[in-house]
C-alpha cells in the first residue's frame, strides 16, 4: 500500500532530521548567514518542513551588553547554493527517521546542499529571502559581565491537522528558479570579545509529485 502525507498527492519518499552545530562564531555582521539548506532536485520531489528549532549559547561573554538574535527565512529562486562553512548534507540513509519508500529506489534526501558556519559567515549563493522571517530567536547578553551564560531557543512545529508545515519545492517543472530553501541569518552584528554557538535543528518529509504542479 502506497504511503501518503495528509494534504499532498504524492507518495512518501522519507522522513529526516538533522542538528546543525556552528563553530564558535565571532564578529558576525548583521545579515551574516549561519545556516543554509537548498532544495533544488531535478526529480519531481518536494519537502515539507515538519520542525525547525533555533538555539543559541554564549560561550565567551561580550565586553558589553550585546544582542545576538537570529532569524530563519524561506529562500526563493535559489539557483546557486551558498558556500563555505561545513557541509552537513546527509548521504545514503543518514539522518533518515523513516526509510520507507514507494519510489523503487534507495531512499536518500533530495536536498541539494545543506551547510552550517564555523567561526564566520557562509558566502551567499543566488537566492532571494522573503521580506520577513518565518521564525526569530531573540537573544541578548544584557550586561557587560553576565553572572551566567545566556541560553535561548525557539521552535516552529506544526502540531495538528490545522497547521501544516512549509512546503518547499525544487526545480519543479524543470525551472531552476522554482527551487527554494531555508536560510538562517544573524539579525544584528555581534559585539566585541564574545563567541556564540548556534544550533539549528531541522526535521522534514520528502514526497514525490507531478512535475506540472508548481507552487505559486
């Protein structure tokens, strides 16, 4: 019996989850990219984002009060992957929570590229971020010499039939500008002397679809 995700027409290709951990970031500029996931398969597949969690932890305190908020955006017209940092793109059945597939092939993620920053920013490829983020993690060191290190987290997670996950398309219809993805950036420049480690946890389903069904 073919397995389907409720609300979509195509068969399930797999379910995945990954945790991306940055290095000790320092001196990040406003708008610097710390995580990038590009979904641009030429096969007829889409991804539903079932969960996205952002976390941050000060490792070395800043010399003064400092905000280190980050934000996640949907990236459109993602025609060239970001570069730099560390590639964390799963291979084979790595990071697959469900290897059940009705496609007749060995299940593997259809994400084209997935990477996380080390100590500095990723280099942006070719993509257009939405005007406003879909998830924000507010974070700040509120004093020059904090009594404890600051830890923060926030979560996007559809929890019922009334709240579906984001639907990400690849090069649907054979058009590269249809490709989409998720990009996480710093919202404000990091101050002097501090280091911050970020964690981005991403969970998603992939399913087959008709090449003519373009998301618009």
